[in-house]
């Protein structure tokens, strides 16, 4: 906070969230474990799924002209 990396509003929101015991426990858990590798794996899976959808050929059996 002393380095002024965050606005006053962001600090107030964070303080309010940390007052809630459930949200505080979730933040503590996320800080305890390293979730970055898991997030990267999910991002890679999503990217592969998007690419697989683009690789599909369009079926024309339901077109009116065929």
C-alpha cells in the first residue's frame, strides 16, 4: 500500500472482502497452494477445444438446397 500500486477503492474492496470469513478462507487457500500450473493447464485445454471446434467440417445434410 505504501508504494501506491493500488487505488484507494481497490484497497477498500480488498479489506471488505477479507472481513468475510468465507472469502478470507478462500483467499488464504489460494495463497497457500500454487494454482498457476493448474490455471495454465485449463487454459491449454480450452485452447485445444477451441481449435478442435474450428477444425470441424460443416454438415450440409440439413440445408434446404441439398
